């Protein structure tokens, strides 16, 4: 008699994480096309990462400018208090440059900002956290005709076309579920934690996608306000 065959439900271990990732991404590309009716464009991943980097740099620069403004407001207030001057008096001092006048006029016009500049740290709403945050921000509600960073014609360079909110009589906006967002998130470079035990046990592609879905669900609950 020959050797008994192993049960058909026994899973083969993955040789490495790269092989698992390749299988997961292949499944995600198939699902992406079913969801949107268009093939996955790798330019989407590059565009999302480029935009996240741009937002991060913009946020860091804005924080520095806000701190500079706080220091300037403090100096102007201290100067005016020492000399018993009002903002109008400061503006009328001899030797004021047009640039200096513009600053004081701005402070007068935006009085509420002066208080914030003195007392509050800079906080820019809407900066997504990581790839998952960007995916939620850009893909949660999207028109399949104008996908973020994806060209309508494959031969053209990818262009940004984002529809964040439904609107208009010809609106075709899709509201993606956590799982659908997980598919996009994986294609854009997110990856849930996978250990050697998972690989040896032959973890399924479906389980990996579901792990990412749980990350998306949690990220949606704690996301910042929209820009």
C-alpha cells in the first residue's frame, strides 16, 4: 500500500513573508478591479506616499512659523506695555517699514489669533497618520471615475482626481467598507504584523486582509478631523 495522503485542509507553510505578501497583493489587485471596475495603478501608491511626505513637511514648517509668531506677539506686547503704547501707536512709530506696519495691521485685524498665538501650540487638523490615515482620508468616499492619483487613460501620467464627499446629480461616489479600504491600504504599502508562527502555520491571504481591516476600523475611529 502507498503512503496515506495528507488531509486536503492541511496548510503549507510560507517560505518567507515576501511570498505571502506577493499572494496577498495579487488577491487585492483582483478585488480592487471588482470594486472600481478598473485595474490597480501602482502610481496610486507613489502619489499617496508623496502627498503624505508633503503634508508632513508642510505641517513641520507651519509649526515653526506658528512658534515664531508666538514669539513676535510676545515681543510686541512687551514693547507696547513697557512704553504704554497701543498697537496703533506702535504702527505710527518713526522708521516703521511697510512690512512692519503690515504685521501690526494683521495683528489688529485678527485679534483672536493674537490670543491663540500667545497661549496655544500649533495644531493643524486633518494630517493623516501614516499610509492607513491617507487611505481613509482619500479613499473613504471616492468616485470610481476619478480615483486618487490614477489616470483615466493608462498611457497618460497619473493625475489626482479626488471626490471626498457625495454631491451633484451625476454623483457616483462609493462609500468604501473597512474591508475595501483594507484592500487599498495593502496595495498602498500597509502591512499588518506577521510573525514566524503565522508563516509556519500557512496563514491564509484572507486572514491577512482581515487583520488589515481591523487596523482600518481602529484608524477610522481615531482619525483627525478632515482638512
